[in-house]
C-alpha cells in the first residue's frame, strides 16, 4: 500500500467515524433515536432484531417475534422491547405487567392489514407511551404485504405476512405525558 493510499484510507475511516458520531450526537440532542425492522417471507435479509438507544441514553433491543399458526405460516409479528442480552429473562417492556390480553399496539396481525396499513385498527402509525422509561415509541408501518394462507389446512388462520417493515422512533415524552400508560 502506498503512503497516499494509506493516508486516503485513514482519512476516509476518520470521516466515517466523525459522521457517525455527529448523527448520534444530533439524535441525542434532539431527543430521539430510530431503528428499522424488516420481515420478508422471500428474503434471508430479515432484520428481526436491532439495538435502539432511548432518549435518556439507555440501550434497548427491539425484536420482531413471529407467531406461527398450525400450518407454520407467520400470522402475527409481535414487537418486543427488552434490554440487550436479556431476551429470555425480560418480559416485553411494552407490557411490563404481562397481564394485557388481546390485540395491542405492539402486535401486528396479518389479517389486520388486508386493506393496507392505513385501514388497520391502529392505522399506519402507532404511538406507545412508556412513562417509566421516559419515552414514547412511534411505530410506522412503512411497508406491508399479506396473502391468504393455502386452503389445504383448515386450522390455519386466513392470512399470512409476505412482508412487514417497521420504522421505529424513540423520543422523549412530551410534557404532561408522564402519567399516560401504554395503550
């Protein structure tokens, strides 16, 4: 490697590090952090888990957990928030009590998206307040595609996911929102 090439490589790496640091600094200064989760039936490029920094600087992990019907079709994807490395030990921090039942804002059922994200029960953007963590999550359904499950299994639910892309933003709670509870 020549001195010029080596200098160029080091300068490029330094520039990349400065840009990454500036992005993190701006995100923390503004009080938000973003992540994207992707499920695709056809691709091996799923992003079912990603780190997310809270506005207070705490690291969490977001995971899309697929729920299968008896025919092994992905019919529900649950968004789970937990501390990194504690996936099996922590409950879902969206539901710290573990006592909520039914369709929650962090659940994504294929049958709810037959007419698209805008016409789903919660619409294309869901807001989940987490007062104990000092933040709220904005979950936008950026892309969704569902299809009927094959008719050969009567025990299967009627629709399965082909694709789901979520854009998640964690931001500080607005003043006065600290007493609100999730959903």
